[in-house]
C-alpha cells in the first residue's frame, strides 16, 4: 500500500493540478473540444482556462488550433499523444492509490 | 481521493452525454422510426394486394428490398447531416463544440458498415428463429411474441442500455415506454405472431413519442442556454 501512495509523489505535476486534470479528462474522452465547451464544463473563468490551457500546451499535452466557422472564431483544443499517455499514467496511479486505501472501519 | 476519481468519471461521462443534451438525436431517431413504419407499410400493401403475375411480385419484392435498404441509408444520411447542420447553428454557439473520436465502425467506411448491417440482419434472423422455437416450446399466449411486443422489448433494451451507460434518465423512461407501447398494441389486437400491421403501429407511435421527447428536450435546452455572445 505504501508504494501505491508514494507513486503519487512522482505524479505529473502539470496534470495533477485539479483544473488541468478535469481539462485533460474531458479532452481524453473526445477528438477535440472548443474553448466554449471547456469553459462551460470546467466552470473556470476565461482567463483561468486560458492560463491552464497555455500550461498544458507548453508541456506538449494539448494542441490548440484557432479556426473560423464562417466569420465566428473557434479555438479548438485536442490532447496530443503525449497528453493521452500522461493522463493514462496519472489515472492509473490514482486508481492504484485509491484501491489500496483501507475502508473506514478497517485498521 | 475517491472523490477526485468520481469527478473525473463524471466529467468524462458528461462529455459523452453532451451529444444528446439538445434532443436532436431523439428527433432524428423518431423520424427514422416513422420512415421505417412507412417502408413496412408499403411492404404490407404489396403483400396484401399482390399483382397477379408472379414475375411482377418478384420484381416488386426485390425492388422494395432495394428501396427499403437504399431509402434507409439515404434518409439516415440526410437526417445525420440535418442534425449536424442544426447543431452548428443552435447548439455549438450556445454550449460549445465537441468532435467525438471515431469508432472502429465509422473508420471502416461504407464496406465496413455494410458488413455490420449484414451481420446485424443475420443476427436478427437467428434471434427471430430462436424466439419462434421458444414460442413453440413454451406455448405462451400469442401476444407475447407478436412483432410489436418483440420490437418494444428490443428497442427498450437498447434505450435502457444507452440510458444506463450515459446516466440519462429519460432514455430509461423511454425504454419502459417502448415495452409498454409494444405490450398495449399486442394486447389490444391479439394478432397472429407475424402480424405486420401491429409492427407498423408500433413504429408510428414510438416514432412520434421519440420526436415529441426530443422536441421537449430541445425547448428546455433553448430556454436554459443562450448563445455565447449574449450575457
């Protein structure tokens, strides 16, 4: 059990931040999502979301593409292969740590 | 920590559920059901008022199969494009755009989908044969294995599975409605096991219910959301 918990210490700090974790979880489920969808689902402010997406982009986990739909701008975000691998690794570590936790009434 | 994993799973599940949030998928399914009922009705007319010439019967039957298959594919594509177009104008400006990952079926192209359709057809024939064998062995009342009842149960199972996977309660309710509709039709006019009329009635009623459910969901969605440009 101790090893499973300790593995969380080595978890990717970029993904570990709760807002970025939710962003990568959402993007992991889809091919791509736009800024408006992420804004609505995460409940973050525009500035906050932009900041987190920039950090994920700097880490090479998210690819951001600015396009137009007619005359309306659309910012599309998608997880890179590195981002997918990083999320899967983090999720596996988290699951191991949670599964190794004793129940409340166990010693 | 368990709460974090729950939040992750919820976020991912909500993303899968998003496609159904505006009710357009139900409206599309309702339209397809109504078209399906129309195709079965045309087949029923052919069966009950056949031309005198056997050759004409054969040609019309083959033609009906081709038209039914081609019509279903064509209507499916038209409806699919219409849904995408309406989402582009209504849904995406309000609550955002999502592109879903391709499934193996979509990546396989037309040939793959035809193979899938063929496999589904064979499976449905095998299931029908198995059901008939069960019917003979168990000797239940005729209405249990009427087409409307079987359709109601099969569609109900599909809707329930979808609703359970996505945690969409209204799909689970529609599943119950499907079974109920099939049962009411089967009981109200106890038919021969392969009575196509009740199948047509099931398609029309269930198609109307799905369309109405989709419209109610769409109206609720439009009231609860605004285009992103508005405050």
